[in-house]
């Protein structure tokens, strides 16, 4: 069985490769752009059959150069929500995805692809239906347009797909192997480094009707994202667009406290309450940046009805569980000299 993972040196892609390896699957073609060479670290401890540069892969795949491929996990994209170059974004996230889709359908290769909760944008309802899709930036629009293209090609629920096509609307994913993402890495990752360098963590202050640190997101641990992708890999009869979050919104303050108390425990210090942490200066609430005004989701919570109706009953980690595990992983990586800044 041959598998392709695009964006394989990235955050979600490398974790999918890791999840496939855990099943004994290593006949994997890893596709990425390693212009940012340090991303190699995400693949160095994994087993793959081949690596292909993203600039070469899509044409070669469309020509059938790799023989029969069972499935493509398409994670390759520009995921910078602050990227303003719409042409670049659409070329990467829409045009290439359309080309890949056509080739997959022609070769009867299953396509499991990354959509995004950014497709909901300004909506207050997070259900996989067009009336709730209101992207706030060109990244969200690029992901939405491909979802819309799939609906047009395959029907509202992808019912006419000749082989599996499943899109996953990732909510706020965090976890190991995101260290290369810079400003787009998770809040938990940045707070780990802030705590070690400054002895405190940073959060946005009041915004959007929410108090300091009170904006709420659906934070989903990377292990859960991989588990759901692999559940669909095991169920090739399931197609459609599916939310991939926990179904439970939690405030950013919960992330901060999981970071602070896990790292304090590593120093043999007692856990603190939110009030004590704020009073003691361990949380620095900063002014909301003007560049994000009107482009920021203050609340997200995945509606899991469609996912559950498909038969996927995976149980997701809450922030306290997932962030605690992540802080321990980062602490171990830091002690071993792994670059995590």
C-alpha cells in the first residue's frame, strides 16, 4: 500500500506520517518544500519511502508517475492567517488542491484533505453548511472555495465521489512538531517559551465582548487530529466535510493555566488559581493588536453532529489533558537540545 502525505514536514503532516508508522506503514511518499531547511527535524525520526519536492510532485502525480497510490493525506498549504498575498494563497491552497483532486479521481486514489475552521470566520454557528461560512481572511476563503468546489463536483455531501474524498475543518490544533511555524504556532507553544524566558505568559486583553484571556476557542490536541484522520482512512466509504475539533470551547485562560501549572510542577512548585496567577504577574494581558481587529474569531466550537453521524466516536482530550501532555513533551525535547523556539 502506497500513501502520499503532502505538507509532510509540517505540523499535521509529520504527525500523520508518525501515526502511519505506528501502524507499520512506511511506504510513504513525503511531499513538501524544504526551503525552510530546519523542518527536516519533523521527518528525521520517521520512516518514509521517498521525498518529493512540492514544485515537482503535482504534475508528476497527475501523469501517474508513482503508480497506484491508495490515499493522499493533503496537508500542504499556506496556513498563515495574516498572509495578505491573495494570489499566492489561492495558488497554494485552491489551484493546487483542485489539480490534486482531479488526479485522485482519475486514478481512484482516496483524498483526505485539510480544510479549516477559518471557513466559518465571522459566524457564531460552526456547522458544515454554507449559510454559516463567513471567512474573515483570504486564508479562510481559499479553504472555503475548495470545499465549495468539492460540493459542486461531488454533491452537497460528496455523494457522487468515485472514491473517498474527506475534508477536515481543523479548529485550533496544538502539539508536538509545530516548532517551525513561527507566529502561527499555537498559543501553548509560545507560552512554553515565554514562561522559560520571562517567567510569565502572554494573552490578549479584553476584546470582542470577552474579558482578558476570556476569548474562547475549540483547542484540539494533535494526537486527536491524527486519530480522526486514520479513522477515515479505515473507513473508505465515508466522504464529506467534517469538523475536527473537540466540540468544547475553552477560554485562552485555560491554556495559560495548564501551561503555568505544568511547568511549575516541573519546578516542584504548587499549582495556582487563575486569580493568583494574574495577581502574581504570571499572566501578562496585552492590548489586542489593531492588525487583527475584524479578522479574529473570538469564539469557536465545533459542532460534531456530522462527525458522529458518520460513526466516528473518538473522544477528544480537553485543554488540561492535552496541554499538560504537550508541556511535558516540550520539556523533554528542550532537555535533549531539540530546538523549540
